[in-house]
């Protein structure tokens, strides 16, 4: 089978690998149809961030069941599935409370084991989410990134009736923005420094957009005066500047979910830190995308929104191609962030 393999020197190669085999009764063999590159994969490729090399990445994928181990009775050959990449231990104190994202003894598909950037992959039954029959199979590769924003909403009691502010209009931010639109947000604001991303946010339902390169935090906060209460902010860009900006622009008693992963140290000025106290902000860390019952309501909501065609995915795709073209597109990044989702597709 064809597999897109990452080597330690940052080389992305298409290689012929043996088709994996089921070796345990709770495993499932999946034929991959669509698999996305995640922003978290970039350091694994270009910054020696993988657990081992060579490795086949890929934790955002969908495909069809080929065969199942003896203990798997609720999936059958031909069933459409999407990857649920986390495999918690289900036994630690965190798992007992259904804090699955916080499991201390987890495995992870496409990071600690071989992933979906290959024609076939074997995973545990718990790593698969059955897709509705009327959902396009390719859309299943977006369920995992959709649930990232939905998990933050879950932690903060939902977004219905709230003024949602998305700081960072990348793929995660734009998916979260659309989710908020469909889940009853009162208003939706998108903030970024890229005019093209902000224009896209507007077409996808943002009530208003602000360019934080052109406007100061004080100016943005003033522009949000009519929506200064009942705010729910999602910081998805993952930079010290956008974390500080989120705190600065937040209204009184706003909720702030920190979703983006920082790759630099965060230092808050006394003025910015003071805003947390003076505004009585609620700041919540949001890690991964799971809750109970496994894998969580986030996954059910994402599947429903996709099946009902409530989310627009095509504008978020920068590249879609076979293994060779996918490898070329990934290598061309040279460690830079994606400007849209890069998808690997098998026939």
C-alpha cells in the first residue's frame, strides 16, 4: 500500500508499505479515503517533534471498515468511520470522571502509532466514530478539527445567546465560528491579521471582523461596546500576542477559552494581567476534544452539523490530492503554518 512517510530529516516520502493486519480482537482495519494534515503535525515533520521516525502521521481521517477483530460486533465491512485519535486508558482517575482529554496514560493515532496518511490503517475500535450513512465520506476527515472548538464550547456551557469572539481565523477558528453560528450564538466576531481570512470569515457568517494589525486592542474593545456582555472568546492562534489581545479586548465577566498551543513563552504585562482581575474574567484551558460518554457530545454535534450540511468546508481547503501531490504540498510548507487544510485523498 502507499504510505506518506516522514523521516527525521524532514523529508516527506511516498513509500510502498505492507498492508497492516489485525492482531487483536478489538482492532479494525480501515481503508482510508480522506486524511488531513493538522497544524500539530508540522513540528513533527520539520522540528523533530515526532515520537519516532520514520512515521506515518495522520489523525484526521475517514474511510471504510474492511474487517474487524472478533470482539468488534457493532461495526461491519463497508461501514463509514472517522478517526477518534485519542485512546485513553479508561481506568485512571481522570478517565473515571470522563475527563478523557486529560488521561495520563493515553495513546494517540498518527503520533504514538501509525496514522491515516496511508491507504490502510489498523486502529482500536475505540478510535473509530461511526458516520451517518448520508454524510459524504470525505467530510468525515473534518470531524476531529471541528470538535476542537466544540470542546471549548462544551467546557464553557455552550455558546447559545452569547457574543462569541474568535481570535485567529485559521481552520480551527473558522470551523469554531461556523459551529457557534449554528449553535445559537447571538453575535460572532472574527479577529485576525490576514485580510483574506477575515473576508472569508465574513462570508461564513461572522457578524463583524477586525484586523488586529490595523486596530489597537482599545479600538477593538470600543467597537465591541454593543456586545460587551455575555462574551465567549476563543483564542485559537496560539501566540503570546493573541493571548494578551484576547484578555485586553474581553468585556466584563467574559469567558475566555485558550485553544491555541503556544510555542513561545508567554509573559503578561502587569496591565494585561490586571485586566483578568478587574474584569473578573473566567479563563479556561481547552485541551483536545473529548468528553463523556466516549468520545463525547462534541463528536455527535459535529456529525449532525455535517450531515445537515450546516458547515462550509470547501473554502477551508488549500490543497487536495493523491499521495504524491499531498507529499509535495506538505514538503513545500518548510515548517510554515498552513494557509488552509491540506488533504490526502485515496480513491
